[in-house]
């Protein structure tokens, strides 16, 4: 009888120890780092055109960089930014190296483009210095085409927000904005 009781107690203590080991692991799990995208999603990649005031502005999204060519006043303005992955949980305001790098992340179906130097932990669509992109369908000559819908927030104080559509061809860009007026409207 003593042997049976001892074996029962031993079995119970081993089982209880195994349950505790599974329930309370010895190594604490660390919070995962939320990183930005290392490259632009394929559906956004390509050259996109916007027609305004007799000129075609161009925005190119490649896998590893973004670039633009816009007519401003009486001259063309160009630029590009490399896309680099970074920790989204980190405030980067005031950084020196990489401040012109582009940070890409998805937020509620929008691809958000932001300079590293503007990024804070709370960055999202509609924050100053962000541009959001979404692919939407438009109808052109009886066919459905893809358009890059751009939501750019530049200055919350004076309400400077731009809502524009960019297109895959110059012909489509001009067809949807034949007068070349500033196109600020919601879809």
C-alpha cells in the first residue's frame, strides 16, 4: 500500500511540474518589432501621371525608391527617395542620417509614404507630412482602369490637403482632367 501511495504522489508531482513548466515558460516572450515595408507592393509600382496647367507631373514608384518630376511655377522640380525599412515603434524626428529615406507602411488599406525625419510612433494617414496611396477603379472609354488615388496632407493648420488621381498614361491623365485645373476632390 505504501508503495502505491508513493508512486501516486510521485506521478502527481511530476504531472503537476509538467503543467507548471508549460503554463509558465522560463523565457519571457518579447514584443515583436513592427517594421515598415522594405519595398513597395507590386500593385503600386510603376510610373503614374497627373495633368495640371498644361504639364504632366510624373510620380514613379519602384521596388526600392520613389521619384517625382513636377512642374512648379516656371520650372520642373525633381527628386527621389530610397525606400528603407525601419522600426515603426520608434520616433525618428530629428535624425540626421537617412532623413530623406522613404518609409512605407500599410494603414487601413492605404500605402503610407513618409520621410524618416517626419515619422513618430503615432504616424497614420492624415498626419502632416504623409501621403497615402490607394489603387481605385475608374472608367475610361468603356473599360475599367486602375488609378493611383493620392491623399497628401501637408499642413493641418491651414487645411492644405490634396486629393488627386494619377494614371498609367498621359492620355488617361488628360482625359480625366482636360482643363488642367487643380484636382482636389474625393472619390
